[in-house]
C-alpha cells in the first residue's frame, strides 16, 4: 500500500469517527424508525424515515422510494458483502422512482458507504426512453446527501442519473472510486456539489494499470488515463463550489457530452443525448496536482474511433474519428489551482474564466489553455467568446502562462496577472494527446504473454516557449530613428542605433523597472520577418559578468551595459529616461548594438521597430512602435537609415 493511500485511509477513518461523534450527539428526526443490527444483512426499501445503529455494518443496499424520507446512518457503515453475487452489490444507497413519481424532500446523512458498484445512486427510472416533451415531468427536488463518505466503489462513487434534478451533495468525502468519483449524467440539471473532498478516484476504469479491449475483431491491451474526479456529462446549470480535488487519475472536473457510445454493440445502454454540459458554475474549489484541473469540452479533440459513437463524425481519416463535443456558457471563477499541469482547458465556446488563482513549480505548466485541434481547421470554428479576466498566476519559470492553440475568436482578455504583473495571451503548444480517448498506448494482446509493468513512460512536457514580443496597446514613437550599418561586410560586425521618445500611460502601473523586467527590442521588415527580436535581460549590473542594469539615485534613469562578445542580440547598451516631470508619461530611450548580425533584406523596406519596456506583450501599454513610411527608409547596400 502506498504512503498516499495509507494517509488518505487514515483521513477517511478520522472523518468517519468525526461523523460518528457528530451523529451520536444529534438526535434523529422525530418519527424515524430504527433499523437494528439484527437487520443488517437484509436489503431495505424505505418509504418513511429511518436510522441505523452506528455500532454495526449493514451488508446490503438501502433503497428510498418515497418523498419526505430521512435516512440517518448515524455514522454506520453500509458495506457491500463480497460473498454476494455482483447483481446484489450494485447500489449502496439507491434513491429512485418511476417517471410517474416525483421524489422530494429526501435527506441521507452520516452514512459511510463502501464497495458497491455505485455507493450512492439517484435515478428517475426509464430515463433512456424519455422524450423532449416529457423528460422533466414529475421532476425530483430537494434530494440531499450530506456528511458522509463514499469509499472504494467498483464504478462511480456517487451517480446522479439521467434527467435527475434538484440533488445537493454536501460535505462528502469521495475516495477510491474505480471510475469517476461523482457523475452527473446527461440531462440532469440544477444540482449542487459543495464542501466535499474528491480524491484518488478513477484508477480502475480505463486505468493506467492496463486492460484489454476489442476492436474490429482484434484484442488489444491498453494503458489508460483513468477517469476524473467529477464528470459533468451533458448535465446543465449545476453549481460546483468549495470542494477539494486531488489525486484523481486524469484530473479534477471534465465537462463534455457523451457521443452516443456503443450504439451497435451495446444497444440496451444507448440513448439519445440532446444536451451539452452547458451553463455550469464552478467556483471556490481547490485543485492540487495532476494533469488537468477543469477541462471544458474535454472530448472535442479526442479520437473516439473505438467508441462506436452515434453522433456523426466531422473528421474521419481511417485513424481518427472526431465528433463535436458540447460544453458552452460555463463559468469557472474564484478557484485555486496548485501544481496542475493544465489548470483550465477550454475547447468549446463562451466560457468565463474569472478571478482564479493558479500557482505551480514547473515552467511547462499552463494556467489557461484555449483552443481545439480539429474543429478549428476542419470546420473553421475556433473556440469563440471566451472571457478571461482577473486571474492571477505564479508559476516558477513561466512568466506567460495564458495561452491559445489553433486560433481563437471573440476572446476578451483583461487584467490577468503573472507574478503580480499584467501579462498577455499568446500562442502556446498543443498538449500531448492520447492515441485514442482514454488510451495512452496499446499493443496487440496475447493472452499467453500479457504485458507486464505499468504504462509506457513519456517525456515530461517542455517549458513553454516565450511569447513573441508585441505592442498592440502601445503608443507611436516620436523622434524615431533606426540606423543599421556595415551590412555589406561579413556577418558579425553590424552596428545598430535605435532611439526615440514614447509616452506611456500615467501613472506608470507597474512602475518602470527594467532591472526587474528587462526590455525587448524588435526590428521587423515590410514582410513581417524579424531580423532582430531580443530580450535585453533583467538584472543589476555585475562587475564580474560585465553586464546588467544601472539605475540613477533618483530612480529616473536606467542604463544597460554588456561588454561581452555574447551579448544578446549584440546589444551593448540601452538607456532609458523617465521625463515625466517634463511631459507626463514621456520616456526617452536609446539602443545600441555592435558586432551584430542584422540580416535586413533591403528589398523589404520600410522597417518597423518595437521598444517594449514591459516584455513581451506590454498589456500595460508600456511599449512603443516606430513605424516608418517607405519614403523615410533608405538603403544603399551597406546601411539602412530610417528617420
């Protein structure tokens, strides 16, 4: 048993003890009938309130089939009897009714449930046959499961099934589920998951220890990703708040729509799914570790080839079968993410990502990643309408953790910070994708010689490349001049002079501080090619390295010097003056380079130059653009002068 598992079981035992003490101290509801230890091996069907004896284990499931019922386990354990056949160990506590019946005002509290296929299950029976006209007839309301635990279910820990409404799951500890910890099934809506701990789930179904699957008459052995802590599968308008997610096999919360899987091979399980995972609010939760925190549209770019989806594919090429996923209008706000590889991933439209706090220790970690790999090029539909606002990150070695891939449209990106500074939104790197949905790797299966060991190891993600320098919100440089000489001689002796004045927004926010940020210098030609794009690095001047920044006693003048042959971009000197006392926001700069190689194509004049004091993207407006007219640039083969 691993140390993590030992610790988590200890935590579970402490929680169970706490629940027991709490329940013993609190009286059961008036009129509640006892179910004693002499009945602990019998199944029970409740139509009225009941309570259990905390001193014994109940070995069969308990069903609730009527409204206005409270089941208070008082800390008792409801544990599946492993000697019973599997069909008698399906559900620990089962709340259900036919479509003709509405269940309301049901409370299940203080129960420790363990070892069933689903430890808790709420179901409106016959939901696979509901039509769009009757799917919410006799809706459920005020179904509360609270102050309990779900441990080591063989499948999903807590299952809220199709078209179920009005369920609140609160103050629960869900651990060790073979599949997803909590599952909100298609068509369910208006449910709440709050103040709960959802940890170490999902290692059984499609898990990393490996298992077989059959496709096209051939058996394969595969190693999988496992499942997530909370699945929101075509479930809408739910509230997920103040929960803790940690150690779940593939991540924290996934929002997606089931594609109508196994329509041919398992027709008894197939049903028409009409809705996406839309309009959910995820707020105030804490996510620790793992590959994914919140993944919106988690199946949009996944290869569902072996799943026999009834949804039509928009891309098939013999290797991939890709269907549209649906998870729109979701809000992710005020959550905390700690050391998650991809804190928030967005692959469908109109998400709002606000005021989340994200920290990490690996420069490859990404705070927010927007974009999807197939829908954009195949259908011309990039992820649209994302609002990213007020998020704060601190990821070691990654100043720019907000990224997009494969394009995006209609994005609002405002006041997002990294290490306390306002930063931008730039292109990232496509994350490593599975060869098939849930499948890390697979090989042909030989029963006489099954694979041994765990899944193949993959190299860790590489640190993100820096964002390209830009100055979309900056001002025009006045008195601008760019002079590049010695272009006709062999490379390595070119010189550069770039100077000008620019007005930054006042007051400076943040304060000008090239010692902390460095500056970025860009020269671009008329085609957009960049003969020079260099970060003049931060850092105070060091006599030992003969490089760095000096600042005047009044804090209004800075000068960078680098006397080394390996100076970045061959930039040997940069001066920066704050002239706000003369003109509010006025900054004067001079850049000099020597012994450089500035491969300017003089057929592609004029030049365009950027001076970025808040690199690389200057969301603060602390940058300047020197744009020269064709008549203002001339080249004679040996030099280019733009004024």
